[in-house]
C-alpha cells in the first residue's frame, strides 16, 4: 500500500517501476475517532490525529506509527518498535545486519544512519554513510514482518531504538508498506522498484581488475599468466590508467594501438573486456565532450548559474545533470564507439559523485533541470546518480549492451538520487 501525507508535491518516481497493481477488495468503516480499512489479510486503523496501526488477521500489531511531524520543510516520521524487533536494510552499512543492535556512540546516543551517498577514503566499523543509501528497511518480530520504502531522495537520518525515526530534510512524505514473510517482502519490493535483468552467463565467471593495466602488453601478460596457471578468466577490467588523461569514454590509442583486433583475439578465448567510466567531464576547451556539454547546458550548476566543479583524477571536472532527459540521451550515445571496437561492458565508478574535495554541503545546493522545470517540490539530490538511467541500450538505439554486455556500477544508489 502507498501512503501520502500532505502538504508537498508528489516526488518524481525514478525509483518506481510497477504502477498498476491488482485491485484488492477492502471494507472501509468509520469508527469513533478513526477509520478502519480492512482486507482479508490486513487491518489498518487511521486516527484523526494521524496515528496508524497495522494489524494482521489475528488482530496483532505489526507496526504502529505516530502522527508525522512537519517542521518547516522537514518531515519526521516515527514508529514504535516491538521490544524484540530486528531491523534490516538502508542499503550498504558498516554495521551489524540488525541495525538496531549496533552499539550507541561514546556519548550514549542512538546510532544514526545517514541518507547521503559518499565515498569515504577508508572503511572501519561504524563509518557512515557509504556508497549505497536506500530509504527502505524490513522489520521482523514475533507477530510477523513488514517492509517500508520511502520515496524521498532528500538527505535524511534514520535511527532505531524504542522508536524507528526517519527524519527527511525536505521533499514529500510518501512511503510504501507491505507485509508477509521476508521472502515475500523482497519479492514485492523488487516488483515495486524493479529487478535486475538476467545477466549474460559470462558475467558470472571470474573477473580480474586492478590498477596497472595501462598497455596492451601488460594486459596480455596478465592473461597469459592466468592461462599458464589454468585459471579460467571471463573478463578483465581496465582502470582509469588506460584512458587519455583520465577522461571518460577514452582508451589511449598509443598504448592500445589495435584495440579492435585485441578484443576480438580475447573474445576467441572467451575473455571479455570491461572499460571504466567516471561521470565527471574535464573542464578543457580541448575536450569535445566538455564543449558539447556546455552547448547542451548539460552540467549541474549552482543557484547563481556557475558550474559545479571539483577536482578528480583528470583535474577540475564538471558533472552532467542526469535529471535532464536530453543529457541522458547525449551521455548514453558516448558508449556506442566502444561497443563498436569490442568492449563488452562498463565499470561505472565514483558516481556519488566522489571527488578529491569534501563537498556534501555544496552538492545540496545544486540546481538541477528537474527543479527548474518545477516537476516536483523535491530537489533531486545527487542528480549525478541518475546516470544509471542513461545506460539502457535503447537510449542510443543500440541493444548490444543489453544483449551481450554488462553494466557494472561499483558505487551507485537505487533511490537516493
């Protein structure tokens, strides 16, 4: 079921795939101080103050929500947790699987989990956030289990103690809830948000990747070593040292002089080549990609119209605004020539975006195309992450990547976009 609280415009539904669900027969009853909505499996009691109870067929409480709080542009959503309830989810976390069991900090405060994708320089237990932040969690207790997914891309904080608290900086308070066994919950969640297509068989084999494969000869030596040790190799990944000045969509022709012949040779040995790509574009008038992006108004900007830039491997870079369908189409066309020379798939890296500067506050002030078009009250936080949308082969009229290739996203989120 989907629940919307007002005020607030509906979010842009990048995260939702399934919109048409089979109707469910329900009974609606007006009780003193509340309304009750009942199906053959679930009862929902909605108080006039916004208090909500979710009960199973036996009348046992599965989830109890307190009235949501609107604080200026913020939404704070709270739910009471059962004493024995376990909480799982929120994407990638350096914490216990049961997020509720993670120890409090040194000051005794409950552990807080942030919704803001980040590429930390080092990993250690408790560091937060990491690459993948998904505003969804599963609650499991003696009476049953449920899953909740918030359709909100704004920066947020979650905590789990006696209460489960979701505190969003802005946007709308729209969420989806389903009940059932854990396997049923995952099935329905992926039906709602989409399932990964069945990958090509070769993508399930052994892949070799590391920094240092910057010439054809070095790659060839590595492959010969695998063959000498009779280790089956399905794919080899090129890191950014294969590129020209660390620029996206490039492979240095001086160091890979016959790339098409080389990929065909490897293909005969059933070895596939994966090229790396980062979402930043070097600010240089010698870069056609940068000039095209300027002409298309393709890059993220600040409120004053200046480009959002940051230092990365190639130097100062600008970042495409993937909320704009024209930008997604332009970006997706860049892959075509690499497919033409036998590249089988792409490794997408540093798309939080990750930079050599600390920019979490700056990125929250980005003005995206979606915001300018007034399609939603919610600012599209981290618009660069939407570039996963641009990788569909149909976007550039080329089905080759979908049929034979791989879209390997090392650092990306599905919903905090």
